[in-house]
């Protein structure tokens, strides 16, 4: 394992020396984020087979979750993207951004000094408040990637947001998951990530949240952050990365440790367990293995709809005015379906799938006024 790691690193060194020394690097940055304690519900047949024969005791695997924050060196703007099974059909996932899921909007900006991010700790401390929206859990691990083209990265990620639901899989050819999305973005937006780069030869066979961090980090120097201990910088080799992941996954093998993981009878959040009391009674649930959400539809004038979305625990996310081409007389005929987020909404109407065209995003103040109109209509 150590010899293989040295060989891969040497090939990468030769490529950089011979092929890229004369190329001016791109000026932007990316933070590759990972929460190793996040559990991912295994829903693929090979995982269920291991559970059936008793090797695996719980299908909630502690492989972690990963996302990426791209940073513009010109403006200091930060944009978060990830891929996961969020409000998507079983067997599928989708790419999220602030344009589709507004709770992912990052308000802090990066500052720079001598070509480095100078307010790094303030940035990752800000992410701590966003952890529920980012689907993080426990300590944050991350790496800093330099030489990124912000515009290329954003265009690539935005295109994936537009794709909507896409086949999910950690191993299957052509499928996507949170880790594979990150590697694809890096290949699309940085000259240093090429076929010979170590990130293309993960020690975990397929890319994992922790392998992406180690293999994207300069000199394998990665970071860890928690409110308790602050920001720490340390080296993690490929071998250490593999052992780190094996230790996390071992909890699924031993009955006592597996019992401490979330129950795996439910298929993640595909079905709602209860409706929060403070959201509208008429709200409809739309699930996903990783995350579901509540949608409430109100009929307005001119065949327009007020669409509100709430998180699984009832936190308000957004309100949109939409327009549907067919004449609707009864809201009970509409059933929310995939894909539905800030950029688009789909409903089932008389057994047909119809897209609701979004007209504009409304403020909280406008929402209260509209709700008052609906109540008095």
C-alpha cells in the first residue's frame, strides 16, 4: 500500500513537472468539506445482501457526507454544492445549491492576503451554523484546493443542479454520489486534476468523502474544525485515510456498535414519521432517502399558486408564486411530485405530471399578505 502510494505520487509529480510548469494556474479556490460521522443509508442491493447474510448489522453506514464550496478570488463569494438523495425518488439523487435550496446560501465572504484565504476559521465557523442544511454531522474535515477556475466550476455545478434527479450509486458506472460529484467538478475546473492525479486512484477503490480530502490536499495537509477545539491543521496519508474509513465502517459490523446507529428499518426519509404541528395542515410530504420536505399549495387568482416549502422538522425554506397552464378548481386534485425545489415544481394532476412555472420568489412580508388574502377569499 505504501509503495503504491509513492508510485502514484511520483507519477503525479512527473506530470506536474513536465506538463504544467509553464501553465499559469487559475486564481480561485475550493474547500472540499467532509463530515465523517454522517451516516448514509445503504440502499443498493449488494449492501442489503451483506445485511441479509449477517456481515453487516446496520445499513446506516458511517462513510460521511461531502460537499464543495467554490470561492472567487475576485469577489470573495462562496457557493456551496453537493449531491445526495435529497427530495428525490428512491434510487436517485440530485445536486443542490442556493439556487435550488436557499438554506445553502452563504452570507460570509472570503478575504485574502498574500494569495491565501485570510479568514478561514471564520468561514468554517459559519458553516457550523449551516450544518443541518448541509446534512453535516460531527466534526468538519476539509482541504483547500488552489488553482481552481471559479467560472468553470460554477458552470459545471449549475448544470448538474439543472439535471435534477439522477441515478445514485457509489459503485455503478455512470451513477453519481456525493464523492463522485466532487471529483468530477475538480476535473472540470482545474488543470492540476487529470487522469494521473491521486484523486483518480482512491485508496477506497471508489472516491469517498475522506479520500477526496486527502487526495486533493497539497502535501496531504488537511484541516479539522469543531467549536470545541477550533481549527486544526495536520497531515493524513492515503494509508491513514483508508484506516480512518475502515474504523468508521467497523461500527456496522459489531452488534453493540451498530445498535447505536440510526435504525435502518425505514428507508431513510422516504416516508414522513409525523407532520410538524406549526406548518399548514394541508401540507404534503415529498420524501428522499437522505432528506424529505413539506410542500403547501394555496390557490390564488388567475390560476396562480402560492407554493411554500418547509424542512422535515418544519423550518420555513421559501415561498414562490407559480403558474399552471391548466385550469385548477380544486387543490385536492394536486399532488406534489419530483422534481420540486426553488427552481421548479411538479405536481400530479388527474394522473398526469405537470410542471408549475415559477414566476417569482416572495419575501416573508409578501407571504403574510398573500396568506391573509387566501384566508379571506
